[in-house]
C-alpha cells in the first residue's frame, strides 16, 4: 500500500491509501461494465460507426461473454443491413453496406494457429474492408500489431466486463472518439 496526502472538501489534510498492486490503465484505455446484451449492442453500434476500411478489431474472451453480440452492434453501426451470426463453422462472414463496402467477421475459435489464419488471406480482408476477429489470441502472430483489442469477461448473468485497449495511433484516436461519442466530453 502507498500512502498519499490530499485535502478533503473542507480543506483538511487526509491520508489516502492506494493499492500499489492494482493495475492503472493508460488514459486511452476504456473499462466498461455492460448490464445487458442491448447495452453491449449499443456500444458496438457506436464503435462500428467509426470504422474505416483497414481497421482491425480483436474481441477476446470466453464463450458467452458477448463477443458476437458486440459484432451485431458493430455491423449495424457500420451500416450493414445483413443479419449477423457467429461464423464459428464457416470461419468468416462478410457483411455489406448498401454502398458496397464490406465488414469481415472472422471467428478463429476453430483455427489451430496463425498459419491457418494466413491461408484465409487476412491482409486481403483488411484491404477490402474492416475486420473483426473473435478469439484473436489463437492467431495473434498473423494479425497486425496495431489494432483495437477488446477483452470481455463474464461478471454475472446480465453483466459483462470489457476493456478496450488501443494499439497504435489510429486506434488511440478511434478510442478517443469512441469515448467522446459514447460517454461525452
């Protein structure tokens, strides 16, 4: 524990104790608790509205933590009219905007390693649209090191924890705008 002195509301010195073991996130990292699937979709909608061709969004977390629910919102916010489903068995789903742009949705759960992912031509997907990857940790070596990583965690029946971690300038600016549009300020 670290101790620090600060003034309370009436100006008196008080000691505050801080847990030095608890992680402190960088200013551009967002931690959020979703209280329903609808709230997760709304977050995805706001994120999807900011995506550009070439963007890479990595959604990591156990089964049932809300990754596909988030993709439903991302696709809708991005402008797709297509229904979103998990591509666990087909590996990649492509969602189209009316103007012809595409959003690729890759589920890496059944892939053994990055070599299998490279056979899917991830680079071509990024050239032709944005790419959302579920289970990215399985193919991380095949992914661009610059991306937005969203870590999901099951907290309770209707609650999911999410941590949005940008890696690279494009994703820092994406998260900054996402924060502004989602939470204000």
